[in-house]
C-alpha cells in the first residue's frame, strides 16, 4: 500500500485520539483563565453586593466597596490575574477539565458568601496539587488565603471574636493599671469612672478580628517578591500577628482614657494612624523574612 501526503491524511495523523475539533478549541490557558475569571467575579460581586451603597449603586460606591475590602486583597487579585498565563502545562483541555470548569462556574454563580469560600478553597487546593511551578503555587496560596480571610471575618466566627473581646478588656485593664488608672471590667466593657466613660469592645474591634488581614498582607508581600511561603517563615508571621494584637490592645487602652481619646482613635485621625501602623507592621515582617532568607539561598546555590 502506498501512503500519500495529502492534506487529508496529514490532518488525520495530527488529530489526537478521542478529541473532537470542538473540544480542541479550548486550551488549558483558556480553561484556567475562565475558571479564575469565575472566581474573581464571584468574589468581587459579593464585595459590591454586601456594601452599603446608600440610595443607589454608582461607580463611586462600587469603587468605595472595592477599596474598603483592602488594598492587599486588590493586590492579590492583580497578581492572580497577572500570573494566570504563566501556569503550565499548555495544550488543550480535556472533556473532564471542561466539565470541572463548568462546575466551578455553577458554584461561583451561586450568590452566597459560602459558595465563594468553598470555590476558592477547592480551586486553590486543586492548583496547589496540579501546579509544579512557582507561579502556580503562589496563585494557589493567594486563593486559599482569600478564602480563609473570608471565613475569619464571617458572621459565623463573631462569637469567637466576641469572646476575644472579653479577654481584650482584661488585658486593657492590666495595661491601664500599670499607669495608675483604675478600670472596672464588665464582660467586654471597660468602665473608667474617673473619666466618666465606658468603652464596649465589640467583635469587630477585638484584637483577633484583623489577624486574617495581617496574614493576607504578609502573603501578598512575599508573593510580590516571588517567594513561596515555607515553614521558616512561620516565626515571622507569628511575630507580625503578635505585633498586630499588641497594637490593638494599645489602641483600646488609650480609648478608655477619656472621651477625647475615644473620638480621636475611633472616628478621627487616630483611627487612620492605627490603620497605617498596622499596615506598616504587616509589610515590615515579610520583608525581614525575605531579607534574612537571602544569605541561605546564596549559600545553597
């Protein structure tokens, strides 16, 4: 039998077995892109949906909702989008992968916080298992961290933060007692009879509430410099979390000294200073971790 190099024969030789031309049109890059697009739309759709927009939704209120979610969360999604095309392997998606993408689309299409959390966790774990490159592991780490932060700040954990608020009140009484202030504690309420002020520490103000955001900032900074977190970084992360707790306890203690302190630290420039200080600490410790690890990498090389 004589084989001829006709275009039809060449086409038959190049077509992978079990794949139709329609399925071949979806590449793995497109598969990842669509899946991450579903995840991002679900996440930011929830942020915009739950924000208090006032009388009507506008571009300004949407921008405010995005910014209120946190600059580090915005940076995380920017890096996820930038690194999506750098995750091998490349090629064509299979029927199974297409079905998985559709399943993620259905899950992320459910307009609930629980669905978004579950989708981010599963997607992050899948990427962590299947990706053998640094960019893939970084994207997986950020997705899981975003899901954990959503869980930590959800209404389901408010009883935990409320319990921590009661502990915070005891810590503040001890701190103020060191400078001669007599403070009475009633659960999560600080009573300063001399200054005539009572400060109630609610769950959103507890020292535990911002910890997930601190951890997210830690991972975002490390990811920006191309560092995949490792066990050696846990001590630096723990230090960053402890610094955040100490900063919150100091702020709560100062608020119980009088009405002027409370207004300045809660509604005035003191609140802005507290936020900036927390952000600076969140950036400082991952930078120190990266700096201390460079000599070790140089020696290993």
